[in-house]
């Protein structure tokens, strides 16, 4: 599911023990795990400050497509 979430929801999920992974993504960062988040006077640690299983799988898949080592099923890459 892809949807917008608020930072309040992220912190609520963490408090309930339901927050498994957090990552950032972008053109330069590809996929970067987040180990902790600070919001107002609260800090939460995410996944014991370790890269999660899904984050790692997504990173390996995307960089594999970028390097040509994995099939690009979506037509994201172009040879130049």
C-alpha cells in the first residue's frame, strides 16, 4: 500500500512496537535506512539502528537494475 503518513503516526507505531523499518529514497540516496528519528522532544530508534530486511532487499534490487545485473521489468533504465 502506498499512502501518505504523518510523523505522528510513525511515532505512534513505534510506541506500539509496530514500526519495523524506516528508509529514505531518492535519486542520489537510492535507498537509505534510517536508524533513529527525532521529533520535538522525542527520539525513537528504528530496528535497533540496523538495516531492515525489506530495506536491504529493495536496495539490492534497485542497484542491481541500475548496474544491469538484474532484469529491468519496468523499463526504468536506458543504455546511452
